[in-house]
């Protein structure tokens, strides 16, 4: 008998406008907002864009958000450079 895997759906996290705006004004990145509201980063970014557009129409301005930047190490950069060299060598022989 084939094994059927069940994927649990994540429950939708609801967040009031007031809670969302408090998180926006006390955060610098989308990731910080998500940690305060419990929503996903993509959901937070989309909601921020919608709210920012609505507030702009009424003359209010929201603080600018930054994306959390990945930490790049020297090892990571060197590994990427090695991958680029390998790919160049593989594709130049065509």
C-alpha cells in the first residue's frame, strides 16, 4: 500500500491594523515586523505596500523598511568565485 503523506496547512495568522502599524513603526526590517505579527515575510511585504499606498493618498507617510541582508563571508564569496570559474570552463568548451 502506498504511503500518503499529509501536509499540515499553516493556520492563517490574523493581525489587526493597529498591531501591524505598531510593528511597522517599531521595526527597521520586514523580518522584525513578521516576528512581532506572526505573519510570513511575503505577506508582510505585500501588506506594507498596500498600507503605504493607502496612507500616501491621505497624506501620511510610513517609515521606510529594509530587507534583511544575507550575511556574506569571505568563504562564501570565494566559493561563489570558484563556481563561476568552473561554470565558465564548462560552458566555454561548447
